[in-house]
């Protein structure tokens, strides 16, 4: 994901293929905000130090925020014990266990990275090869 985000052209951060979808910048910030929200709310991540509400991040700031968000979420995941995975939590879509929250975080990240990959291809930019492990 970080390699994919690094390919977004600075002058194309506000690009979106059609009016009713998110731009490169908005897709990226949305996936980072979700990852941080799930990590801090459900995975014992604590408080994230960073301004997630800023709307005009430049590319360098976006990449810095992405590295910080991944590090934050990684640390939160390391705190999850095997017995925590079955713990139920209240979620706006209904009760979930921690394993489902982790899967949701991964699925959401994959969904929005996929959209960013399509945007890159529409701009003639080859995305990184898939790495499954």
C-alpha cells in the first residue's frame, strides 16, 4: 500500500475519475482514518498523534501520515492476545468480535487501495506488483 501511495503524482492529488467518487487524496485519507479509528477504538491502540482532519495534505505529508498510521495500527495489533480475538465489541453495524474488526480493517484497506490502483492506471501509471506475503 505504501508503494502504491508513493506513485500518486503530487499534481494529481485531487484527481477523481468522476465527480461522485473520492480523489486520490480523499481515498488515501479515508483508508488511513479508518485504520486508525479501528485500531484506537477496538484494538487497544491508544491515542493517535496526528491531524486527520486536515484537508490539504501534500504528497510528502500524506506519505508521512501513512507510515505513521501503519506503525500505529501495527503496534495496536501486537497488543491483541489470541484470547482477545473472540471478544465481542459494540459496532455500529452490530456486534462483532475482534477477529472480525481486524478482517474489516484489512478488507477496507484493500478496497480503497484497489480504487487507488484503478486511478493510477487511468493516469497511465503502472502500480506495484502484488505481494501476497
